[in-house]
C-alpha cells in the first residue's frame, strides 16, 4: 500500500506542513484533486485500521488459547 501522506503532504524549510495539490487560478485547491486525495487517504487509513483490527483479533485468539492451556 502506498504511503498516501507522502504523496499529498510536504513540508517547507520551516517545517510547516503544506498540501501538495494542484491549485486553481485564484489560489484555491482544485476541488476534484482534493476530493480524490480525501478518498485515497480515507481508503489508506481504513485499510491500516482493518489490518490492525485483524492483528488484534489474532492476538486475542492466541491469548485465549494460551489462557485455556494454562488452566488445564
């Protein structure tokens, strides 16, 4: 999975965070690109969260298995 933050966020020389998106003629962010970024970041973090939940579930099953083995 690509690191979505690196694609859309950069930092200036002072360490201030900046969006890396195309702008419109009058200096605002391009609406389509902004929506695309939000969707990609949402998908990225949803995937990360689901992966963490799967890992937690696996650890819970392992802990339960170890607990039930220790009671015998």
